[in-house]
C-alpha cells in the first residue's frame, strides 16, 4: 500500500515524457495520455480492496485474482 501515494506522480511523469517525445503529435499525445490515465484508474479501482484490506464481494476479489494470474 505504500506505493499508492506515488502513483499520481508516476502517471504525471509518464504523460510529461510523452509530451516531450520527439516526433509525436499533440493529438496522439492526448489520446495516449487519456488511455494511460484510464487504465491507471481502472487498475486502482480493481486493486484498491487488496491494497487497503477493504471488505469486497467475492466476485470482485476473484476478478483481481484472475488479473494477477495473467500478469504473473
């Protein structure tokens, strides 16, 4: 759970690097930035019960478990 405080800064850093990337257009940068922000928000919502120890329905926890099996 210690990494949650740094996640917004990591996302902003990625977006800043995309903005300064040579050869990338402003519109492409905006689309990629919104996709990264959306994926980060979805991942945050899915894994928040795991990280904080919140009570959640079994199906919700099974979803997170299935995603972790894909990543590991």
